[in-house]
C-alpha cells in the first residue's frame, strides 16, 4: 500500500527537515481535496481533483491510492465521472494515511 523505499529516497534527496515540510504540506492539501470529495462532489472537477491526488500520492509513496486515482481520472476524462468509485478512493486514502502515520517511524529509521 505504501512504498517506503520511495519515502526514504525522498527524505534522502531533500533532507529530513524539508521532508517533514513536504509531509505537512501533503497532508494539508490532500485533506482539503478529500474533504471536497466527501462533501461537495463535483463531476466537473473530478478529473482535476483525482489528477492532483494521484500526483500527491505518488510523491509520498501511497501506491494504491495513486492507482485508484489514475483509474478514476481516466474514467472522468472519458465522460464517466459519475461511475468513479469515490468511496473506495476515500477509504484508500484514510487507510494509507493511517498506516503512514502509525508505521512511519519504524520504516523511516536510519
């Protein structure tokens, strides 16, 4: 679900302090988009929202979320936004975020 190697590589590339800033920014921006999808679903902006989430998920190694967003983005781009399983995407984010926050210290040591 989470590509810990990607996260360690990112931390090594930018440094530990900058990595923490990236994590905070990621969580703030993604949480905002997730809330938008929960409360104000807009099929007109779904493709863009999923594109943003996909890129953010890739940055922090949330592989499953990225894959789901890619599939949804493709559906939305083909005029099938209403068929996108947004609930599964939301659940994948919550699960990924929980795993990331609870297992981060163990996987990021070193």
